[in-house]
C-alpha cells in the first residue's frame, strides 16, 4: 500500500530563525501518524540547521532544487551530492523553476538522474498552463514532461519516484476540481503503467499540488490514485499545515486506512 505523503514547499520564504520557529510550532502541533509521511522543503540555506532540529519520527526534509553535476566550476550552485546526507527528497521540475529559471525538459531529466544517483528521492512536478488546458493539450504536455524526465531511469528506480501533478493555473490561485485531478492523475499512472509496467504503476506515489487547503483535502483524497499533496503557501502557516495533516488523518480513519483503489487494481 502506498503511504500518504504531504510535502510543504516553503519556496523562497523564511530566514533561518523564522524557519526554526515554524519547525518548532509544527513539532508541537503535528502528531506522528504511522500512515502519513510529512516532508518539509525549506530554503537551501536552512536545510542544514533544520536537519539537526527536526524530530525525524515526524518529518523528513526535501530540497527545492539542486544542480545535476556532482561538483565543479558551477558558481552559485549546490549539488545533489552535497545534499545526500541532509535530505531524503528533492523537488524537481517545479513550474517556477521551469518558467523563471529555464529548467527545460533536458535539465529536468538530468536532475532526475542526478538525484537517483545520489540516493535522493525525486518529487517530479508536472502540469499544464491555462492556455495548454484550453487548447486541450494537457495530456500531451504531461506525456512530454514524463517521457523526458523518466527517460534515463530504470523501472526499479521509477518505482520510488514521487510525481506531483501541479496544474500551473492552480498554483497559488484555485484548487483544481476533483474531476480534473482524476483525469490527470489517471493519465500519469497510465503512462507509468504503459512504459514501466503494472508493478511500478502500483508503487509510484502521485500527489496533487495547487492551492491545497484543509477544506479540500477530503475531496481530493477521494480521487482514486491521489496519494497526497504538495502544499505551497498553506505550508507556511503552522495551523493550516497541521490542519491539512489532521484532515488527511481523519480521511484515512474514515476509510479504514484504505486508499481509494486505483483503476485496474
Ligand atoms: P500553492 O503552491 O499551494 O501555493 O498553490 C503549490 C506549489 O507551487 O507547489
């Protein structure tokens, strides 16, 4: 069974003392749930001190980005190799990186391989723009992003990857409707099934991201194949983030700890 995963992406917010305070508050607030994994993705600067502060039974850390070469003359960059003992996960291909920092399909592919090579689990973000949705190109966009990102990985490696469906029009704006999420998540898992096989498709975790708030958690978890969330601004407020975790726990309890079955299972 796939364990539910909730990732808080703090983006470029919080200095070291603010980040430490937020972790302190989250640690007070969030309980340990055996079936829910909670991950925090603070800025690069605060990863190291937070790695000493966090209660590892409650949280794991993720980097928001890294460079695909292990070392060398790359001014300003941090490698996956440098992060390997600090983080468990890394977010790769977030739309802000694709759009603002020109991470293209090939860069994302190389970062995926570098993460896996350094034993860091990639959280691959995929998703379409508003225009692409209107032009009915969503599946094509997802196809191209998945095809390149996963192209240098073996089936066994892909089985451990996390994929976050994050429609760009939803981020910081509006939660996608369960039907829209269902369609995209089904497509993503179907792609993985076609290319890497049934076992990998059953194992891989697929998250939804885009304006996730406590009120929408149940509706989204009801979508077959949604295994958790990538939360942006909602993760900066400890009450909101804790409420998202609590709502997830309540949903799990109501569903006897069973994930909604994935089509074909
Ligand atoms: P949001 O961001 O929750 O603020 O919409 C999600 C993300 O960008 O990962």
